[in-house]
């Protein structure tokens, strides 16, 4: 079995679960503690592990619409993790059965499908979402029905829900260090460009406060609807503003239009530094490395990240989906989410939401990106920050990293300049 697990990339998980499976397993499995509102921790379909030899889990991503360019591949990585876990005996000896739904790049649809998965399909947990609008649409559903969502994408922070596990970066693990690096290495004048919804507007609100205290200057700011494809006016504004840096929070296939039109306008990466926080290897594949070479992105993982677990992960992903496919940060974070949930279930001895959340506290795993740990207070991961430059082959060359995993700080409590942004958390 050891050799088989090595091939599947799950060898670390086995060591973890074997060590933890006996710790309070029967005691935790028997718990039916009531919540403050009188519901039991098993509400929301999380008791689906109690019958037969299967555990149903939900997968909810945009498989159509403007966000499909990014989300289909995350679905694929989550399916791969499920297949690997099933090939090695499942979870608690039970087979995982995925129930896949399409959020269709539409936030009300995400809420509707989340409710279906929890109420009708009785899934034990859900892996899904990309945009913050989709997450915020699902959040009240998961809180109402006491479900558990594993959200795999970097986001703007200023949020913490007892019914969400955040496996992508929060602000202090991506945006804040990226701004500091740019100020130190690429210039002081920033043009902020984003899609017109929660994440870009909140991220740029944070960036503007950071620029004030770190010696930066706001040269301009523009937002376009998701799916927008005509960037002539925006590019004209960028030319007029003459920034040192464009900080890009566009999402979905708008990035294809923007970068191609930027190149057509005669603006090369050598003329203007662009750093993106939602453009990874999958988007490079859709846009073209010839268009993006020399631009930068901030993430926690690249396909080129040098860890033993990542070598196995990349080999298995390409073997399963084709040699032309690429891995990327949200792809890896989705994969991590499935394994972390499985480890928490094994530790708890139950797929019950309350027991799983308790077991997940401080849980560690040697993920493809390196060691990650679930912060018991915020349900976010400790993650290493990485800044990469796009190369001609479509891969990233890492130019800076934080050196070790960074503790998540979703409300930016560790930054005096952020005190005015939110009183939450």
C-alpha cells in the first residue's frame, strides 16, 4: 500500500490519518451536541456517512459562463482527489460519491445549488465557488443548514464563517505582500483595475490604505463588469495616467480581452509592470504565454513549485487529464481541500459537520505547495506567499517568497493602517 499511496500523492495523508484515527474516534462519533439555536451538529446533511458504504460530497463550480475558464479545472482537481482517496480505501472505509452541480457563473444559482446539495442530496460537505459573490451568496445557506463549504480561491478577506473552510489565500497572504514587493521593486504609482464586484472593490480599498502608509500613489482606478471584452477606454486611461504598476484584479475571461488588447496597443511588459492576483497557469493557457510573458502574479503555489508532493501531484494531474493540461494555485487549493476534509473525517471518526470542524483545528498536511495548517481560530490555512513572473513557456519563475507559511489574518488585525477597514472578526 505504501508504494500505491506514493504514486497517488496521498502518502502524507496516510501517515496523518493513521496517527490520528484512534484519537477519540468513538467518542467524537457519538457526539450529538446541540448548537445555540437548538439544531444538532448533524443538520445540513452531514450525517450522510451513517448509511451504507458511501459518503456523498458536493462539488459546485461554474462549469459554464464567464468563470468556466477558471473553475472547470478546479472541479477536475477535486474529482482527482476523490478518485485517489477511493482507490486507497475511501474515508472511514466508505467510498466518496461526488454530486456535481454547475453554478453557471451566476451568484443566485450558486445559492440555489448549495441548498439542493445540502437539503436534497444530503451531502456531507461541499467543495466549491470561485468569486466572492458566489461565496457570499452561498454563505447564508451553509449557515442556515449547518453545512460545511470548502472554498479554494484567494479572496479579499474581512470575512470569517463557522461554516466555511478557506483553503485559498486571505489578504495578508497575497495582496498585502504583493503591494509591498511592487513598491520596493517596481515603482510607486499604481493603477488599480478590477472586475466590478466584491473582491476587486474590497481588495482595492485595502490597497489604497496600504499605499498611503507605504509611500505609494494612486494613479487611477477602473472597474468593468464580469465578462467585459472592450478595454480600449481603460487602456487609454492607463496610458494617460502613466503608472509604474497596474494591479490587476480582473476575473474570468475578461483577462483574455484586456491583456491581448494591451499588447495590441503597443504596451509591452517591459514598458509597464502588471501584477495579477487571478491569473494563473490555467488562464495563461487560455490567453497565451506570448501575451503574458514578463507579467507577474502573486499566489501560494505554481506548477513549478519545488516540493516532492508537487512533483507527484503534477504527474498525476497530467496523466489523468492530458499532458497539455496545467496545474495552478486554485486547482491545488481545491485538491488540498478534499484531502484536508478527509483527514478531519478520519480524525473525528465521523463526517458530522461539528465533529469535522473540531478535528480540523490545527490539522497539518504536506500539500503540493508545501506545509499547510488549518488555523483553528479563523478556519483559514497557513500558506507560503509566492510572487512569480510568467515565462515564455507559460510557467512561472518564482522571484520572491515569504520563506515560511504565513498565519492567516483575514481582518488584517496585524496592520495598524487597516483598522478603519472593518470592525469584524
